[in-house]
C-alpha cells in the first residue's frame, strides 16, 4: 500500500494548480481557443452536434485528419467556458485532465503492480504534462482517456471494451496509435494460448488495430496539412534535444529491463518507442509530448525501482522535483494567460486614446486577438499581422519572447524606440509596446 506521504503530496500539487487558476484569473489563449469560441462552438449551437461534426469532418479530412470526437469535446468544454467565463473554463479543464492522468496512473498501476501515486509524481515532474492544463483545446487528453481505457479493457480481456475504446481512440487523433502496441502486449500478457477465446480475442485485436492504423494512414496521405509528415524529418528530429532525450531513455531502460522475461514489463518501453516511431517523421517537441507523460512516467518508475529498490534514495528527490516543476509551470502558464486578459482589458482605453491598430507577429495569435478585441472587448481596433519585412507604424505591437516574437527587423533596428504600454512580470511574457522607427523597409 502506498505511503500516505505520496498520496497527500499529489493532492497538494493538484490543489495548488486549481488555486493558481483561481488566483491568476486566466484568459483564453492564442492556440485554438478563439477559433473554437468564434467558429466551431457557434456552428454546433446552430446546427446541432451531429450536423456540425459531419461538417467538421469534411474539413478535417482535407487536412489529413479524422477527429470525430473533437467537436463533442469543444461543445462540452468551450460551451461552459463561453457561458461561465475563462476561469471556470480552465478549472473544468484542469479537473478533467487530472481525472485522465489519475486513470492512466491507475491502469498502469493495475497492470505493472507499481505505485500509482509515485506514477502521478513522475507525471508532475515532466514539464510537458502541464501543456494539457494550459491548452484546453489539445486532443491529447482524449487520446490518453481512450488509451488508458483500452489498456484496462485488454487487461480484463473485455471484447466489448476493446472494440469501443479502440474505435473512440482512433476517432480522437492519430497519436492514439502509440497505445496500440501497448494494448497488444497487455492483452498478450493476460492471455492463455490454450484457451480458444483468448486466441480469438487476440485475432480480433490485431485485425481491428491494423484496420484503424491503415485507415488513419490513408487519411493522412490525402491531406494538405499532413503532407509535411515525411521521412526527411527523421534525422533532424533525432539530432534535436528532444530526440536525444528519448533515445537515451529508451537505450538506458532497455539494458535495465532486458533481464526480465515478463511481457508486461515491456509495455511502457514499447509505448515510448511507439511515440518516437510515430512522431519522428513529424515533430517531437512542445505540447506533442504531453500525450506520452503517463507512459514515460511508468517507464521511469520501473527503472527507478529496479536501479534503486529502496525508495528513500530517490522518492524524496522526485517529490522535490515534482513540486518545483508544478510550481514553475503552473505559475508561468496561467500568468501568461492573465497577461492576455490584462491587454484585452486595456484595449478600450487605448482606443479612447486614439489607437486604431494593433500589430501581432504570429498568424494564429493575430486571429485570436482580433476576435478577443472586437467580439469580447467590443472595440473597433484593427489587428494586422506583422511579418519579418515590416516595421510597425501607427500602432503598438502585441508580442512575447517565445511563441509570438518580434520580427528580426524590429529587434535588430537600433533606430526603433520602444515604449511599453503593458509588460508581463515574466521574462518572456506578453508585452504591448509601441515602436518609433526612423527607417522603413
């Protein structure tokens, strides 16, 4: 039985995230939130969920994706967000994510016979877990929900559950494919080949899995967005810090696990390997890593237990790391979202002072800010995209130091004099500033 210390620490960390949301009073973000609020949600409310989902699928197929469950998630989360405001929106999403993380920890604990509370601490120590809290639009949480459910159904040898959860998983996002090999090993470890029913179950699983993977591959091959999925990206991704990290984890854990013959011991390792195989031709950085958080945590816990059987050597250090990462990430991401709120709130005052135009140097951010300033702040401010070859004139610039950075022309031009209208407390946080540049490009 787990020591109360770890359970209590997990509950404290979860409470800390929720309290940070309440304290920060965050605003909607720049990634997908605005388009979901201004386009997809109104379409669902007008046409009904089924008709809007079918329309959404038509566009999704053109992109090379098949996300049947996405409109339902938007209707549930963003519907409440539009009705009760962004703070409730982020609180609801956080509780939803926490439930999914707990489900994954519980299922891996059930299959591998490891401590679910320590599993959750490993998840809290992984920085990219928190992208799920910062970006409620991420479908990765749905992948994790149906993925964990599939593993549970495989462990219990539940045919109905396998079919239902596999279908929902394939309908969520292509990254669900990382759970397929794990499900196969889970089912294999729970099966007895002398039993005819178990053989049939394995056959059904293989047939259904291959059909789902081939269908998603066919859809991706026809898409404009997924055309960037190419073997040419593999070498670049392997040489990146993320690629080196995952290769090091796989190599180290392989030589530690190789002495064990139990099939179930290789389930998390196979999941991390599947993540690498699926994403190397695409991209393996940033929020995409959030989907692997539970699997990576399970593999890390396995390795830690095998190398250091006595938990006192590493569990306390894990707790400190989890506290540090959770505090740093939750404060940073919700402070950034509060900065957006403060700038949107400032917009009507700027309009009264004669400002008519705001520049934004990132395309998705431009669309989001246009919706927030016109539809939510009720201003008539024009929002323009600031490209690399343009110096801002006649209006301030909304930017940050990481995702929506100033064009090089502005950063390197010593003739540009900056006047900050709003500046975040964070080093690379959002800022609204006007620039007076003597020369133009």
